[in-house]
C-alpha cells in the first residue's frame, strides 16, 4: 500500500522542517484542535496546501509535529538524567522533573503527542520519539531495581511510574486535587517515586526473608 506521507523518519526536506517548526511554535499558544494549517502555511508565505503536499493529511502532519516536539523533549530528559548524581533514585527523580517540565512548559504539545488526536503509527518521527522516551524511562526504572527482578516486572513498574507522574501532573493542571491536600505537584510526584522505590526494595527483602 502506498501513502502520500513521508516514510523516512528523518525530515530531510527544509520546507518540511520549516512547516513542523512553525506548527510547534503555534502549539505553544493554541491546542492542536485549534491549530490552523492554513495559518501555519501563511506564516511561512507558502501555499496553504503545503502541509498536505508534504505530509499527505492533517493527521499525518500533526503526528510529525508531535514527533519533532517529543524528540526534543526526550533529548532534554536524557540530558537531565545524565547530569543527575550517579544514583538510580536521583536519576529517576531527574527524569520526573524533566517530564513535569515538559507537561508544564508545552502542555499542548504533550497532549498532542499522548492524546487521541494522533497515533504513534501515524508518522515514523512520532514512533521513534515515543520509543526513545519510553526506553529512557525503562532504563531509568530498571536501574532502580534490586537484582533478580524479571523484565516483565520492570516493564510493569515503568508503566506505573509513568502513570503516577502523568496522573498527578494532569490532575493538578486541571485543579482536580483537593485544596486540602498539602504539598505542591512537584512534592507529591517525588513522594510517590520515593514510595515506589522503597516498595521495590522492601518487596525483594521480604521475599528473601520468607
């Protein structure tokens, strides 16, 4: 089956890159469902059909935009983890900080990348970026595990970490956490990570002792 969209993960064409960068700039202020491809093209003084010519459809274009933004966010997160102290839990906290910064600084981009508007399969750039971010999370969580933990358990714990950070951040963004709950979103997230980490260690100790 052939498609009119790009098949290479790299964005080699400068016009494609300019379109993606322009759309990313607009996502800083408007959500994806309000993003006008005509306005993006107008900003660059190109034909309003340019996004469709290069990407085939609005969905594929938005997926590529999400991919470029997520790629940048994953790279920033990797730098944060690499610069953290050489301690597994400190690196996990650094990864959470990077993810919170991503959600807080680029909420529309985050919602596009991880929301229902596009699927990872809609553009190779988004698929690659999502794999890179997940791989970073998986490696960081794996480093926090005691010896003897099976891979399927590491995967499960990686998903739990992501869900915990994501859930708290989104609840806070929509002001759904009761005002009676003490502590900032940052504090709640890091307390949750400390609790998970302690549980990972104690569960192994209990198993060994039993």
